[in-house]
C-alpha cells in the first residue's frame, strides 16, 4: 500500500529546494554583474564583510528571525532577498504539482535562469550572455534529452524544433526592434532581449511567441505608463523589457499554453463552421 505521506514530503522537498535555489540566485544576481565568483568566497555580509554562518543563512527563516538585519553589524537586509526565496519556493512547488517530474525539473531550471536574468536586468539594464546564449544551449540539450517538451518523439526532432524555435523567436523580436528603432529614431530594444526570447523559445517552442510577446508588451506598457504617471517622469523613462518577457514566459507555463491552444481551437472551429455546408439537426446538409 502506498504511503499517503510521500506526496506531502515531495511537495515540501520541492518548496525547500526552491527556497534554497532562490537564496543561490540572490548571490548570482549580486556577484555576476560585478564579475565575481559565485562560489568563492562563501556568503559574507555586504556591509562589514564578516562571514555568515549557516544558521544565519537559512532561506526565508533567517531573514524572518533576524528581522531583516545582519546579525554581525545590524545592517538592514533588503526584503527583496527574502521575496526571491519565497517566490522561487512557490514556483518550484507549483511546477512540481502541475507537471510530470522530468518536465517540472526542466522548467524549474528554466525559471531559475529567467528569474536571475530578470533581476539583473532590473538592476543593471543588461542580461548576461550566460543566461541568454547559455539558456539557448540548455534548452537545446533539454529538448534533445526530453523531446516531449517540443511534442516530439526523438532526440533529433526535439533538438531541431528547439533550435528552430530559438531562431524564429530571435528573428521575430529582431524585426520588432528594427521597426521600433526606425519609428522612434533611437534604439527601441537591446540585443540582450533578442537573445533572451531565443532562450525562452528554446524551452517553450515557437508557439509561445503568440502569448509571450503580446502579453509582455501589454504588461510593460501598463506598468510603464503607471510608473511614469506615479513618478511624473518623462516618456523617455528607461524601463527594462526582459522582466516582462520572463513574467509572460512563466505565465505561459501556468495556463498560457492551455488558453492559447483553446483559443486557436475555437478559431479553427468557427472558421470551419462558417465555410462548411449548413446541416440540419441530424447532420444532413441542407438543400440535399
């Protein structure tokens, strides 16, 4: 007889793993733009440089127990560190509950890279190549190992579809960037965003463009206008686009794919009904 406690333990493991990954991502987001190693030295206070012992470096718990301050010198610790850990914990749990184990693990890897890239983009207006080009390579490998991500059955087909999706995604956004630059007479989008959408498509496939690009543009426009009005800033206020792409990609994983599929099924059904012969209640064409 199966032990009913096992699923609960698996859910807890997914939550804790996500929190730990979130803690590691905080390190990556801080050190990578500074070209520092993410491994050495170990965790230390950013204010006084004192090493942080393991019991003061527990994801989520340490921030709560220490009330958002460093134990060594009392310096305030930004709540964003705890928020990233909480967010990743719930994301990992949600992925584990929604997808089969292999899919969940692969998407957890993707979401981790998306989160780090988006946070760096928010702080520095750059998306490092290790998250864009490296993300593409990770997507190609993942789809070769698990071709079902691309609805394929062989490693070669999974890899090929992942590669084609990345190329199409990059070319499409490159065209949008070129058009925006031509219209507004200034750079409308960085190449980092173009490479970022390629990495996203290498995992999610080219059909995700139908969802990711319009939704990211909508979210970016609404938040951008709101920010400008709130800060009474100029229309030239710089806003990174990467986080909106990342958010739209995550929403694709949690309902976007199903909504898009249902929408196109409805479109195809409506088109076939409008172009096909009229039938009565017994399915017999009228007029015959």
